[in-house]
């Protein structure tokens, strides 16, 4: 797997991720609850969590399904905009689902920044989005 651009060893990265979790976990949890697929109370940061019926895996989702037909829920937050082939990643996540399972993907919306002014800012974001 390629190295993540924002390495976890960078100064402030732990605080950034903790803040992101604090802000986004409640919304993510509401979406999971609405799917009515998963019953345990999940800590969505999943960094140090160990629970019965919860297994954490590290894999390259672009390379293939984690386990074909093995999961009731597959969820990712702020992941797809970092992978080279989002279509392949989504197809592999779908292939990892059991029949009747649920896929929940949450991604940031970068559209508002594409209309930012002044021109130098717009040029930066146009390059970033390209």
C-alpha cells in the first residue's frame, strides 16, 4: 500500500484526527443506527477498540474485497478521496458485504471550495481537485 500523505507521526495529526472523530462520530453513528444492521455500541474511532464481534483489518481495498460476502456492514469515512481508484474500492467494498448487508460511505464535499475567490485561491483548489 502507498504511504498515507498525512502520516500519523506528523505533529498535530493525532489531535486533528481526534477532533475529526469528535465532530463526525455522532453523525456517523446515527447513520449506522438508522441502517439497523449492527447491534453493538461502536466507538467509531476504532483505534484502540477491542470488542466481541468486532474485528479490525488493515488491507488495500483497491486490490480486492477484504473477505467476499463476509460483512453485515462496510463503512468508510473520508477514505475514497485518498485512493487512486475509487470505483474499484467501492466495488470491492460491495463484494465484501453479506447478502442484505449495508454499505455506508461518508466523504467530504469539496464543491464549495471550487468557487472560492480570489483567482489564486480558485487556481489552488482547481489544481487540488484535478
